C-alpha cells in the first residue's frame, strides 16, 4: 500500500503473509511504525529484505533520516536494525505497556549530519 506520505509492504509465501513493514515520510523525515515477521519465517533474511526495500523506497522521497522505536528487550530486532545502519539515540521510559517497558530510539541518517549524544528524558 502506498500514498503520498505512507509506505507499507507485505511479503507473502503463497497466500500467507510472512512479514510486513510500514511507515510515514513527512518533511524529509521517515518514521517506521512497525516491522513484523511471522515466527516460522524468521532467520531467513526476510526482515532484512523488508527493511532494505523500505529504505530504498523512502530514499526516492529524498528522506534525510529514518527513526524507529523498539522494545528494549527485543534484542533480535535491535541487532537487525544495527546491521542495517541504525544507531541508538535515546530511551523513552515506560513507553510500552503489557509489560511496561522502555523503548529504544534508533535512527539512520543518510547525510551523516545527525550525531546524538546520550540524553535523559527526565531532564
């Protein structure tokens, strides 16, 4: 699915949805809303392929950077994002519910201009 601001891609195995990614680009910035791969399709490069397709698409929109947030306990996703060039730049304390958990904020800058130092939300 695609409109002026949003891009969503699904990967299918036959009729079965194996994974998807979606986000929005506005004013040169892109936010990834969700990346998901069904358990039986994980560890086969599908997540990487979805992220690469998404990045390729938003680069055509001349986005300067991509942001996302991920559960602090979701180490496989964090590793996948890091392998695709995303870097840590902050924490949102108690962002997720059920269970209550911090969100790790990550970004990917294409022009190298964004260099974040660690910061504290409570300041």
